[in-house]
């Protein structure tokens, strides 16, 4: 720490740094029993105490730079990951970000009590200034924790969206040489790419001659969706498989025609069952009800 | 003249792919509330999907305004897609089936026009684009389709 920088830091913030450093052990002992720490570091209490100490240390560093209100203060960097995993495990048990923020806020009173005890006269200027600084600093810690909680949430959503893409586009082996993809929901560019890849892959692995794209679960077929369908059909053809699109609803059919999309080159069947029957027939596979014997 | 109830106007941002599906859901819900038939719902939602994507892709983002209309006992839905992007230099060309400056089918504008009862486009190079469409709940005689 450069001296000149040190001098610009208000004396009250310097006092706060001194207090946090001196009382590190006591503060950590008090925090180690609150749910935020206790329920995360379940293996041993010592572990919770250590985690508390690193948060106290981080606060001391932030106080020493005087950037009490700055959530980007470098001091927080050392505990950001820890705070993130703590808020993450709290939210996994169902706590809302608001509840987690309350839990962080609940860390303040026990420190404030220790700080007040430092001053013989609690009404003295140093005492009120110190408490005010502490309140600001703990408010900033709350924001930092919220920030890590929210960005963890965003990551989770992005990951789930990616998983959903893959989960929602299974390629089903219906019969020897016949695979089907039941498409459900929005067929945006990212998803149709996933569909295309897993479909082409399974044409190879399943040695499929027929591919059924069922769009019963696609609510809107606009020009982009139609274009994706046509590209998929063309790619499957290049791989040596014939494509049948099934599940075009009556309202969708009328809309496609008025939109001006020409699906004339695409083989279509009303339902998945019809498409399967078509593929079976073309492989000379006969499926008929067994004549009843009695 | 159609009665516009400003209280019934809502604005939906168009900034991402996720917004496009929100636009479709909003239009479908409002059309269903006005007792549009399934075919009409599907057509209007599809037109909205086309126009909203143009707003996003060519207009660089913007918003949709959705307004319920009362018209001599018939209900209608008015959708405006507004952006302040580059605008369209030659509207007649852009409205031609198969014309695209991107890699689409070039059916968005012309197709959307066929899917709705009324269609107006207000655009100027450098000033952005506003496309407004109206569909009436019952099958009215085909309303005049103005292209400006
Ligand atoms: N909001 C807009 N701002 C600027 N240019 C636009 C806008 N909407 C359409 N255009 C222009 O008009 C052309 C035709 O649009 P249209 O929606 O008919 O076809 P497309 O978007 O190219 O393909 P498709 O919609 O079939 O996928 C576009 O390629 C684009 O150049
Ligand atoms: Mg378009």
C-alpha cells in the first residue's frame, strides 16, 4: 500500500480496518454459527470459522482502501467465489435472492456490537462514524453477494437452456432403418442446428433409410422454420435417407400456403402414424392385425 | 373509424430471439381473448413472427405495440412493429415474393401481408421502419390493403 494513497483514506475507515483486523477471531466465531455459514460448511465448524475469517479479511482490505461503497473494490475478489458458492447452496435449498440478502444483512449486528464495545462513549463521534462505515461496508458486502448469486443464476439458466435444446430433440429409432424426431416448441436457428446434427448422426449410427420429422408440437411455422425444415430434409437426402414431415395441422397448412412457402418438394403425411406406415410400406414391411383364431 | 383504447395498448420489446417467442405468445393470447378462430390466430401469430424477426434482424431491434380495436361490434387486433434502423429504400421491391437482402426466403413481408386484413408500411431510408397490421375477429369482406 502506498503511503499517499493511505493518507487519502478517511481516518474512520482506517479505524475500521484496525478493528476488523484486531477482532478477526471474535467476529469469525460469531458468524460461524449463523445459517449462511453453518449450513454451507457442514463438515466442521472450524471450516466455517476459516470461511468467516476470509470474509473479515476481505472487508479489512476493502476498508483499508477506503472504497467502502465500491462493489468492484479489489478486496472483494478473494471472497467472490466463496460468496458465490455460499449463496448458490442457499438458493439450491430454495431460498430466494431476497432471503439470501437478508442473511448477509444479519451478519452486521454481531459485528456492530463488538465495534460499539470498543468505545467507552458510544455517543462519541468516532463511535457513530465507525458504525456508519461498518453499515456501509456490510451493505456493499450484501450487494457483492447478491451479484454473485444473480450471475450464478444466469449461468444456470444458460446451461439449462442448452440442456433443454438437447433433451427436447431426441432422435427415436422407430423401426429398423426408420428414425423419428418429434419437434416441440420453438424451432429457432440454434435449436434447428442441434436437430440437424443429431439427426444426421443417427442416420449414420442407425443406418436409417427413412427420417420422420414430426412437427405436431411446433405451434408456429413461419418462413424461418420452413426454411430450417427444408434444409434438414435436403441434408438428410444427401445422407441417403428419405424425409417425411408429419403433424402439420390444418391451420398451419393454410397459413403456410398463404405465406407463399412451397413445400411441394417435401414429402408430408398428416400424422406420425401415417408417416411410419409410409416408411414401412416402402421398405416392403407388412404390418397387419393378426387374424383372430377363435 | 376504429376506436382505439390507449389503455389497451401494450409494448413488447424486440431485442433477442427470446423476445420473438414472447411476441408470438402475447399475440396468440390477445387473439384468443378476442375469440379469434384457430386459423385466424395462427395466421396473425405467423405474420407477427415474420415482422418481429425483420424488426430484430434488419431493424436492429425495436418493439411491437399491440392494441385491441372495437369496430361496430367487431373486435380487431392491431400490431405495430417499430424500429429505428436503416429503413427500406425500395418498398415495392422488398414486398416482392422471394426478394431478400439476407439469406431468408424473402417471404416475410409479402407473406405477412397476405395473412392479415390490413397492412401498412411506413419507412424511410435512415429513419426506420414501422409496419402496422390489423386483423378483425370475424371474417369481414377483405379490407383494402394499402401499401405506402
Ligand atoms: N424492418 C426492416 N428494416 C430494414 N429492412 C427491412 C425490414 N424488414 C424487411 N426489410 C428488407 O426487406 C427484405 C424482405 O423482407 P422479407 O421479410 O420479405 O424477407 P427476408 O426477411 O429477407 O426473408 P424471410 O422473412 O422470408 O426469412 C429484407 O431482406 C430486408 O432487406
Ligand atoms: Mg423476414
